[in-house]
C-alpha cells in the first residue's frame, strides 16, 4: 500500500469524532480521484429513533433537491447499504428503478461513486 494511503487510513482510524474524521476522509477521497465525499450513518432498526448523520461536500443545489424530493426513501445506494457492508459502484444499472435520481446526480456533477 502506498505510504499516503496508510498514513491517511491510520489518521482516520484514530480520529476522535466526525469533525476530525471527515476532513481526513475527504482528503483520502480526493487523493483517489473523487471530487466529492459523503458519509451517512443511520440505524437500520425502526424502533430506534436516532437522527441520521449526513455530512458531504456535494453541491448545495443537489443536497436541497435530494431533501425536497425525499430521494433518501428511494435511493438504491441507501437500500444496498442497509443490507450489505460490501461497497457498491455507482452505475446507471444501479439506478434503473430510479432514473430521476440518476439523472439528478449526473446534472450536478456526481457521475461516479463508490
């Protein structure tokens, strides 16, 4: 593994809280060639009423549209992550049932993700 990857992963491992961890994660994503980075943490247990933690550097217009159109309820990435710890690579086929979501991502410069 390259030295910068090891260093940033170690920093991330020892970060105390999201405010310390997110800037490290953002730099790591940028070093991998991504312009944007998002983290969302929620409880899959419906009986627990925990606030979802969402932090990202997505364009504000996209974040607003995502919230206003309640895309979180139909987002196939969220559905995948609620059932698997395996990564998912964004593709048009992943969003086959939600083409409006895929189109919105594309229009806001969010064409690739993992």
